[in-house]
C-alpha cells in the first residue's frame, strides 16, 4: 500500500483501489448476494412482495426433489427426482470431460514443454490458438455438422471401412462431451505446459540414466512435478464444463439434460428467478465441494493452483 | 564391478560444428580419469556419449569391451552425476537413493535397507527421511553420489559436480570422492575445468581443447612435461616468451628472444614458444650462470607460503617469479634491479597446439 502510494501518487492509487473495490463489490458480490437472498424467497406476484406470503424458506431448494423418474445406476434402477438425476449426470459427465481433456492435454503439453525445439514453439502455439479466433457458437455448430448422421465423420469412417453403417453420434451425452472437450482442452494444456516447463530436464535424464523406463519417469518424476498444473487445469475444465450452457444446448440430444439447461428453463421459461437462483447456487456449492474433495484426495493445496 | 572404457576414434557433430574431434582414449577399469578443459571444449559431450544421451557421429564407445551403439542410457552400466545433481525434490532422501532399485523391481524393505547402507557409506546417517530441500550443498552432493552408487554401476560419470560448492567444501569433497572411488573400485570419469581438482584426484588426466584431446597422462606428467603450449598454459601458470629456435641439439636448443638467448628443452617441434613456470624462476643480485635476465622489480606480493614477484625486463617484457617462503628468504623490494634466471631443464620450447592419438 505504501509502496503503491510512493510509486503512483495519491490519485492513481485511489483510482486503482477504487476500481478494484467497485469491481469486487458492485459487479461480483452485490449481484451474487442479491441472487442468494432472492433464492430463499418465494416466487410471488408483484402485489404480494413484502406481504405476509413473502418470507424466507428453503422451499426453492427443495424443488430439486420431486417428479421422480427411473435412474439406472450400474444396472440398478433407482427412483430419482428428475432434476437431481440431471444434476448428478452433469457432475459425472463434467468429471468425464475433465479426465478426457487431461488424457489429451498431458502428452501435448509434454511435447510442447520438453521435446519440441524452442524455435518451432511459436508456430505450434499459434496453431493451438487459431481455433479460438472462431466464435464458440460456430465451433459447436461445426461439431454438430461433423457428427451428423449423414455427416463427414460417418462418411470418413465408412470409407475407411471401420464401420459398415452410419453411427448415430448425436445421441445421449456423446456430442456434449465431444463439444466440451474440444472447447476446453486448451484450459488444460496451458497450465500443464507451464508446470512441465519449470521441470529441470536433467531430472528426466537422471531418471533415465538410473534405468527408468519412460512410463516410470512420467509416473514418479514428471507427473508429481506437474501436479499443481494438473489441479488448476482440472478445476478450470470441470467448473467451466459444469457451468457451460451453450455447448449442451447446441450439441445436446433429447436424452442429454445438463443442469444449466434446467436453470435456464426455470429462469426464462417459468420466469421463476427465485428457484433459478437457488438451483444456480446449488450447482456452485456442489461443484466447489466436489473440487475441494478432489483436491484433498490428490493432496493439492489452493496455493498450488494459484501459481 | 568396474569396467574399462574405450573411446575409439569418436567424433560428434552438432550441425556444422564439430564438438568432439577424433578422440581416442582407453580408460582402465577402476581408474579415476579426468577430462580437463575450458568450457566448450567438448568434455561434457564426451560424457554424454558415454552415458548414452548422445550417439557419436563417428567412432565407437565400448564399455567393458562391448559396443554401446544403440544402447539407451537406461540400458548402459553407467551412472551419471549431473552438474546440478538433478535430485528429485519431491521424494525423500531414501527414495532418491533407491530410485534405481525401485526401477529394477526391488521390494520396499530391501530398498530402504540399501539406502541406509549407502547413506552410511557417504557419511549421511539419519537423513533418510529428510526432503532434498532440507539438505546443505555438500549433503546433496553425497545423496547424488549415493543415488548413483545404488545401481551398482561399472562406470561413474561426474559432470563438474563440485562446481556449485564453496572452496572449503570443494576441497573436502575432493578427498571424499577419491576415497569413495577407492572403496568401491568403480571406474570414475570426471569432467572439470578446474585443474586443481583434476590434478589432485585423478590417476590420469586428459586435457582437451576445441574438441581435441591434447594430452593424456598422469597429473605429474601433465604439469611437468606438457606436450604443447595449450596444456602448459591451461594447467598452471607460465612465463611465455616468443622467439625462434636456434642451434637445435639433442633434446635441447637455444632459443632467441627479444630479451636474450636461452637454453631450453626441445621436443620434436621445430618452432614454438618458450614456457617457464614462475616457481622455477630464481632471483639474485648478481647474474646467474645461465639463462639470466636483468630485470627491475615492479611489484611484490606476499601470499604467505610463497611470494609472487612481478618484474620487467629491459624491453618491458613481463616476467613472474614465485618464491617459496622458507622464512629466511629476503624479500626483494619493488623498484630494485635484480637478475632473474632459470635452469635449462626447467624451460621448454613447445608448439602452440597439437593433438595426440593416445
């Protein structure tokens, strides 16, 4: 603070701090707090607001339970409230997206950080970034075309003789997972690249010199070193996937409900902002808890991720 | 346990740059061999070719008589100690040491026991469960040695591992390394640019310059009978005089310089420069019997066990004498005129460079 004052003078310091406080308080905390407050209040006609019916309750949160449907878990059919089922599937498939992006990003990040010559690195990074210049909507539609029943993917696989008749890719969660992986894979690549780049290459050579095969070098030396990067990539991809609305809406099939779509339905179709707020908070809360548990399981500290 | 290494006419090119140029040397089993040279002379490249991280462009590397072509570092009987040690910071000390055994599928109890044993060998008991970051520089050094010894290599390769340590510790670790080498009997190949290290520890030293091996000999021979100017001036100090060979006789010649004509030893070179070590210079008030130059004393610095005298000859040629302080020696005063002389058998006429095929 003193340092800032000395460096930039009173005016500029006040402006910097003022803007930060404005952003945090007015643009982040206030709307979230308003949502949180309204999530405990019932959805009422304008005239009843502030009247005897307007009191705090957990009724909106309870709305997630109700309308039971069949939910098959490992072959066992359980009667589950439909929104809860969507909620659980959203978490499960977001976790799956996270795992797939990791499996794809790890070799790529290792290649970029340790194998490729520094000279060709800018070109490769450019190639990775170019798709980001196209809007997310267009990219999702592109996948919708690629995966279509009479689309190029099926045509290619048939030509190669890998399949004998068209596969209906756009069914279940497949297209959503494909779309999410495609959209968020870079959020995994870059933290992984950063963490691997800081690894001393001599350690990799030392492991090899001591007789270690490549997979053990990865398991014992490279992977542990990259853990903070993996954690921060995984948190980002998981949170973004669970909170994504565009990809599940565009690429979803009739059987792939995403919880954000449920929230959208309640807020925009039913106009019930109170219940919508409650659902949004539930998603945030459960995702945060899930991430915290995962961090505990893998022994990652919050400070590691912020690096 | 230990194995001999043959470098059979090896070369290594990086693009158009030839880093190692036709190096031939046989390192005996159980020997402590040093490659000595300035940075960029190709000594690290040689080490990496022996360990298998680089394949030679030409020539053959043999370890224990076996051609190592196509053998990856994890298949060779060598263990490399890196310049920055490259210990695994996320593993405790004992796991670092036993990593090589873990790779070989040794069970945990045996690994732990072996790690403790090696820690005792490097005098670092009770540190098994510490993390690497908790150790001092010298302790890390020992862990690196123990980690390399754990895989029972036939050959230990050391890439300037002492360069990061302070002077006291470095001298201590020299003795330690030498002792460990004697105890284990493993062939040690040591890379350094520090002549003191190379001379003090090695059975034999190979001096390198610009990818070529200049001389391979035991430390005394390297210091007392350097084969060329590069070796003479890289290893130890020298007074270097330019001039011409006159009257070449049997192993001896007269050498004419701007400050006089001197008798000196002559090898098989027909021209070169005259090299005299400062400690072989003597000072007296009267001219000596032979090889004597009148000089004026420019500066005298007293360094405890010896006295360094900077002097100038008539035409301004700079000469240095290093006098042993035996307690009674009269220290010459700056500004006085004296005579500096040297024995003919202590002065050598050497060519600038020449490569050897030892």
